[in-house]
C-alpha cells in the first residue's frame, strides 16, 4: 500500500467537506420546502372542512327560506291556494 502525503489527504478531505456542506444545505432547503408543503396541506384541509360545514348550513338556510316563503304565501293568498300550489309540486 502506498503512503499518502499530508497535502493529498488535506485536499481530499477539503473536497469531502465541501460536498458534505453542499449536501447539508440541499437537505435543509428540502426540509424547508417540505415544511411549507405541510403548511399548505393543513390550510387546504381546514378550508375543505369549513366548506363542507358551510354547505350544510347553506342547505339549512335554503330550506328555512323556503318554509318562510310558504308561510308568507299562506298568509297572503290563503290556505286553499297554498294547498293547491304545494299539492301541484
């Protein structure tokens, strides 16, 4: 086996250290990107959950407005006309 000079050993270690630093920086950048993706997924999940809840409340609001309209129709036109309108549906 050959003996390696100190200068050669230092040059090789310098190259390895630079490669390790570059790899560590890339790993840190990827970690930051993963964190931002996780934050975006969390925000989207919250948004989807809130949209689902809003749609249920929107449906309840629609039914409530329909009931109010039927009651007002009954008050204005009288029960026999409302019965004909609702019975025709």
